[in-house]
C-alpha cells in the first residue's frame, strides 16, 4: 500500500529491537509479503539493468550479486538474517556495512538509480508497503539521516542533491504489482482449530485478502502517479481522487479480513500492554463523515450521539478505527434499506460504552453465509465478516462485546472499552 509520507517514514523509523526480534522469529504470517517484495525488486533490477545507483537495506543484505553500490545498516552488535548473504563477488561493487548507533527501524530496502527508485518497508503485522513516489522517498531518506546523522552515507546525500527523481511509467508500476502477486507464497502456520472446514475458511480469508489488496495497491499507485501529471484537468483530478478513495476503502475492508485471519491463527490474543491511549472523541469526529457515507451506500442512515470530552481509552487507534469501520459495514449490509443505525457513546464506570442500535432492525433475506466466517450479498457481490468473526476483532482491540435484542431499541451491540488509568 502506498501510504502518506509521514506514515511510511515514521513507521520505518519507530520500531524497537524487541519488535524486530518478533519479526525475525517469523511470528507474523505476513513475512512472506516482505520476501515477495524483495523478489520483485530483484526482478525489477534484472529488467531495467541500472548501471549506477545505490541499494540501502536494513537489517541485512537483501539482494545477492547486486550491480549497484550496496549499503547495509546493521542492528547494534548483530545482523538479523532476513535473507542470508552469499560470498562476495569481486566483479561487483563493494558492500559497505554500517552499524547503527541508535534507535531501531523496520526492515526496509531502498533502490536509488537514474532509471527507477523504489522504497520497500516491512511493518510486521501491517505487512509490506512500497512506494515509487519521489517525494515519499525523499522524506524517508531525510528522516533516516536525522536519525543517523553521523553514519557515512554522504555519497547518497550528494547523489540525491544532484539528480531529480521522476516517477516511473505506469507500465513498470503495474508490472511490479504483478511480480508481487507472482512471488507471493504466504506461509500457512499451524491452525489452532480442530474443524477442517474452519481451517479452509481461514485460508480462504488469507488468500482472498491478499489477491485483492495487491492489485488494488498497484492501481492506487498508478492513480497517484496520474495525479502528479502537469496540466491535468481539474475534473479529471477530482475523478481520480474519488476513485482513489474508493480503492482505499476497499483496501481497508480487506485489511480487516486479513486481520481476522491473523487472529484465528494466532496462539494467543493481542496483549493489553500493546495498547496505548486512544483519543476517542477525535477518532469519532474524524471518521463520522466517512462512516455516514459508507452507510449511505446501503441506504442506511448513521446517527452519532456522544458527550463532549470523552476520556482516553486503552486501545490501538488504527485497529479500533478499522473495527468500527467494519461494524458500520456489517450493520449497513445486514439492515434493510431506509433503516437508521445509531452509534451512542457514553461513559460507564471505568469503561466507555459504545452502542450500535437499530430500531428498524431486520435481517436481509438475500444475505448468504459463505463458509463459517463470511457473509455474501449476491446482488452486489459484497463480502464481509459475519458477527462471529467480527466479535474476535472487537475483543482484539481490548473491548468487551455484548449483543442483545430490545423490544424498543431493536438490535443492540455494546462495546466496553477500558478507560486509560491517567485519563481521569
């Protein structure tokens, strides 16, 4: 996925060594995405044949026999063997090993050349992110140099100051996306389930989310490249912006499917210590318009009711955002047209209570179960998680969940999020 400049750079620079240890143990079943990205990068180099440039990687050598000058940033005192290096080839440029003085980072690979520039960042549970955009690559490099000002990377500094990076052709970006698909072979870890049909459903989730997200990410990249063209008509730009938002919404939906598969295959739930303080008021106000638009696609009206100055809650903001988005999608799909969906938020003791209510709740008769975890809307082809799968996602963000039926209020889904201790 092509993310905002700050997102990629900050995420790559913000990993601790303990986090990287977890990645190195292959705890995340998305490590194959990083391997696919490296394989696609190697294929890219074989196709474009750059005669000069640089390849910078962390925490180890990612490509053997690279024709470019290679820099490898090493963790303090050791190198994590994401891809083992081979014996040096004397005909190739020398490889420079640079020990890190401070801080930890996510595994990354950065290709810089006159022909093409590419950034790969592996973010563990969030998977692989890549970008061809010059401004994002420049921002990544600037933040890297701020963190490592004394590291001997001056040759790259001078090269970046002397050249003007340009985006690649859309054909090359599209081809890279295809290579990602070709090289993607997600590992199938032992499943902590005894039901063979359930195991098959989980594998379906994994395959479905990957096969959809990868081409959508490529299309999103192409849209961003088109938007940077000079003399682009304003109407065309607006159309591209709307298409990009729709694609990003679909990527988020399938991220949710992938998260559900990860929870089912995880031997233990996400520890509470991994959560931080979440500004719930800000999260609600920021996403309200998007959720209302999402519900309106199903002819459902979303109404939000919450008091001012809600306390901070103990959760992961990005995950909680995804879960609430998924719940709006779930109810919007299962409610009949012209229904009203109410999201009521209030404090309840040491928790904040979020209630999704629908007085006109009626199950749509045209919804069909797709295995044990998915719902399918035959009229639109829409696929979403069923309640059992959604419940696991809710619990994974630190919330307790109760579903009940009330004569007057209709169907009620209640989430209890713990208030952060120092939030009052």
